[in-house]
C-alpha cells in the first residue's frame, strides 16, 4: 500500500473552517473538476457532490488513481489516513476485475468537517442540531430526481455496487453508509437511521440493527401483522442527512425534516416506485426493498465502534426489488470500527441529544461532548455554567438514564471545552478529589455493544471536575496581560505564525 499515489487537488495549507462553511453555504466551492464528483453542470447543494467540491477546493480531498481492490485495500487506505484528507478512489476493481463506480470515504472525520458539511462553525454544531430538532422543515416532493436516473430490477448487490470488505474476521463485505428510510403502514411512524448491510447473494442482505433500535421495532410490528417492513437504503448522502440519521429521537419523530432544517431549506425528496417511501432526491443510490423480521440470519463477528469484534447472533434479512441510481454514481463508505468518522457520527449526534434530554433536569448545561477517545459512545463530558452544589451528580444520573451506552461522565465548568481532551484532563487533575468527586455505580444494565459487559451489566463512573469554593480562595489562572496578548497576536500574525 505504501506505493499508492495520492494526488492532491489543491496545495493549500491549513483550513479556515468558518471560511469553508461560508463557501459551502453560498456554493462558491470549486465546481469545475473533471470527474464524476462534478459531472452535473450544476449540482444541488443538497448532494454529496457539493460537499466533495468544497473539500476539493480546500485541498482536503485526495484522489487515488491506481487500481484498488474492494477486499481490504480500500479499508487499508482509509485506516492509514483516517484523520487526514477525504479519499476518492477513481479506479476500483470488482471481484471479477472489472472497474466499477468510484468510491469516497473519510468525509466526516473531524469536527471542522462536520461544521463545513452543516454550513456552520465548530462552536455552533450543537446549537445547529438542537435548532433543527426543534424546528424541522417539511419536505419538498419532486416528481423525479437524480437518484432515479437508472433503474435495475432485482439487483445483484455485489455485482451492481462496489461494496468493500473491511476486516478479515467479518463474514463478508458491508454497505456502511446506508441511510435507511422506513415507515409503519398503520401508525405512520417514519424512521431514518444508519445500519450496516452484508450482502448474502443476489438481492438479499443481512441488516445489522440492535433489537431496541426503532427500525427493529417497526420491523417487528410489521411482522406481528403478517407483513414485511418497506425500507429504502440511500447511499451517498449530504452530511445533513447522515447526521440526522444518527440522532437519538423518540419513536415516530421523523429525521428527514430535521435534515432539511440543517440544510436551511426543505429537503427535496422523491417517492420510491414500489413503496412510496420518500427518499433524498439528490443521493447517489437507493435500494428499495423490505425487511423481514421473521427471517433470522446469524451474522458472525462484526467490528464495532470500540475497535474490537462483537458477535450479536441472529439478525434480520432484507430483500431488494429495485436499485435506482445516478447514471454516474459515487459510492460512499464509512470506515467502521474505532476510526474517527464512525465514532464522530455517533458522538456528535448523541451529544446533541443529551443536551436536549438533560437540560430539562439541569438548566445550567452549556455543552456536551461524546468524543473519539470514548469511541463516540462510551464517555461523555458535560460543561455546566455556574453549577450549584449537587448539580454535577444530578447530571451524571440524567446522562446515564438518557443514553444506556455511556458509562463514564465527567462534569466540568464551562471555561473548559468538553471536546478538548487535554482541557478536560487538566480540569480533572486540578479540580477533582477522587475520594470526594468520583462516583461509582456498579451493576448497571449494559448495552449489547459494551466491550466489557458481564451478564448484561457494567459499572458506571462519574467524575465531578468542577471548581468548589472550599478548595481554594483563588481560581484565577496565571496569564500575561490582555494588552500584551493582543500585541503578541499582532506580532505573530505579521510573522505568519498564527
């Protein structure tokens, strides 16, 4: 893999996230590249292509022109550079050796990338998500869309799509960036979520969903009525759609209108021919089919967000009657396992949901982080503004009640950035006493993906790393004067050091 050529599209250096977000919002990113990313004369800002163009204009998209195989090689490249530029594979070889559609990955592997994709700044990501949840925008239904340019009946998934195999102990290749739309025919409950699909041959695939996930709930309800659940798996989505699909909401709360609110305009959707499900019109590919909760399949080992394998036993199977796609489709993948994009897609969405859930219990919550260090699922940091005695512990229990996966909660003052692991560790080192501020709760019910669960339980740890009046008379930090710092920044700017 070391001889693979990475051809940068731009030689620009460090990126200004605010400037990039503004470029993306106003459609001023480079749209003249000569490949499939920009094949449309004018592409919608609701497509993944607009985001890829913005990345390219910032020098954050690298193209790999050498032939690359679906089995392990794409995964190897993404893993080796998982915190670096997004990768665009232009010469992907299928199992038969034929060249298939291009593949992109590592798109949302940092908070600045999330900010760019959502048209905001890093500091405002959480506020943007909360505003979108509170004020979703209704769809705009189109008669047709780019994702329906080609129609393939009864598709053979492995032949029609470049589905990579990621890790050697897994049972097969996986679709990892599929946003799944489903709707209950009786209640009208609609759900948008992400789950991995492992092709089983022909038009069938295993769908990896936990029993408590809303998609599984809808599938069981349909099965109880003697039905299968209609689903549509959408691949190659705008970041707003992907992030919305990861949100922790109530059953029946539709995530697609939230994607529209994140875009700042109604999401354009089209109807699937068979089921009538509404899907993003500007995605790349749509697999239309049904989920059968009565057809179990044992998946075997699968990589998880914590970086190891889990074996969840039997799951459910989907059968796809139709594949629709753009005539020049791009296939998006998310590198699974313990890698930044996989962790942050969960962590950013979970953190926003936590703010929404725990502010009703403690109004002083200012920010929540669920970062890569805790695999985007297991650790949370909560910043409080002027916490009163006892509020830190109240927040700990509110977090554990809201998200079963989280086992460690650190509470900090709001002068600490909860997404900055160094600042959080400093707060813990200088503001907490283990004998007083560490809370251990043993034997709490655990999620099935908890790497250390035993008999379905795990202990929980809370750390109160906030300032206490009895600990010190003076909490002021030793810093140069403000005029000196202002002059220093001026000097450093003149010398191009900042």
